[in-house]
C-alpha cells in the first residue's frame, strides 16, 4: 500500500455533541470541494461512538479518494484502518506509533514554532511535520505564534512535507504556500463558512500546478 503524499487542503473536523449528521454533511462538502486529507479530531466522544464516527468518516474519504488521519489515537487508527495518525505534545512518540502502525501508515507531528522539533521528527521517521499557529486561532487561542519565515527556513532543513496550521482562511492561506507549506490545515476557515464546498474549492485551487 502506497502512502498518500501530504499536499493540498488538509481539513480538520469540528465535532460537537449530538450532531453527527451535520459532521458528516460538512466533511462531505469539504471533500466535494477538493480536500485531500481529513483529520478526525474529537474532544467530545470516546469508545464505541468514536469508532463509529471514525469509520463513517473513513468511508466518506474513500468515496472521494481522500485520506483519513486520526488525531492522537493510534488504537482507533488501527481499529478502522485509517490512513495514519497525527501526534502532538504529550501523545505517543514517533517510534512507539511506528512500531504499532507499521510502515504503511502516515505519521504526522506537531512542531509548533520549533524547527528543531521538525528536524528530529524527520530523523525519527515522521511522514510530515506541522507548524503553527501562523494566525490567531479561535480553536486554540493560546497557541504559540509561528512566523511566516519559519516555513522558508524549514524548507532548507527538512525534506518531508510541511503543513501550516492556525487561523488559516481563504484570504491569508496563499502566502503560507509561497513561503514553503505543502499543505494547509484548516478548521474554521472551512467549517465555519456558510458554503463549505466553495471555501474548500478556493483552498484547493491554490495547489493547482
């Protein structure tokens, strides 16, 4: 099985209690707009319900030829056969994740505003690194700030794909790509819009060759 190359629009789910159908509808709209990756990030559910949601999101991703990444949950990734996991501070380390997931799964790592974390993550076998927050984020208002120049600097030191995250909208996303980002991780900039498909399409168009 060949891993998907991290490039393009990387949409991160907004999950609220007792509104699963809206979640699926929103993700489907993002996929119709061209999202290549969906990260299932869920701070609300656990157990059987989390697995059911994850599996349905996986089926949606497969329908549109996209890849599902699971936030912070190696066991769920294995249980449903998702494309990989994203690890942040306090989660399992890359070596532990790789030992459980094998070589065919994607492992991404949050590196915040620290280039050295990205260099180390690459050495440890990460498939992509993520930097941010580049703009003010309503999802994580206390997130550390990352300068645009970090993307350009990182391009000189790591060869794995670079994902930019944090307050990204259709109005401020293009400079991140120009500076060196291979993918844009977006939450409110897609799912907070009235027309999710149109927002996703605009982001996706940024990556056309």
